[in-house]
C-alpha cells in the first residue's frame, strides 16, 4: 500500500482543483503523484507528492528502489488517474486534511482516504 501524507498531497490536489486535468501516478525516480497540468519552476514540477518511503531525495529512503520493486514492480510507469478517481477524495484532502492510500495490483488500482 502506498501512503500519501496530506502535507505533500494537498498542494497537488489544489493544482488539480484549480487547473483541472488528470492526476498521474508515476514510478521512476521514486513513486509519486502529480498534476498533469501542474506548474513548473526552473524546469521542474513545483508540486510532487511522494509516497511515504519512496522519495529518493531523502537519506532515510535509500532502499526506496527495492521497496518500489516489491510494491509496484520493476518497470517505470505513468498511470493516468482521471477526475472519477481523484475527485472522490478531493474534499477530504483539501478541506479535512486526510491522507490518501493507493493499493496497486497487477489488474487494478484502489484508492481511498484515511479518516482524519
């Protein structure tokens, strides 16, 4: 299970609310969520929400790649998540401060928020 803490996810969800578009679940250098139409600064995405334990920039996550392999497999990917997916927990993230989880299997993605 991937856990996205509110502190890092809320800015991404606010971008989605403001600009529309899709959310992307990405696995390359870490595992993260970002807004398809997100803002850039100096050629980099302004808001990226890394899953807990999968931010390679943090020294405590030095084993992120091995954990990612077990969680979602070895291949890099970008999965488009439309409004019908992320819109179901937008209110809980932005206005209530809830965290979000995503379970990944070979055939489906399942997401929800953790009561806060």
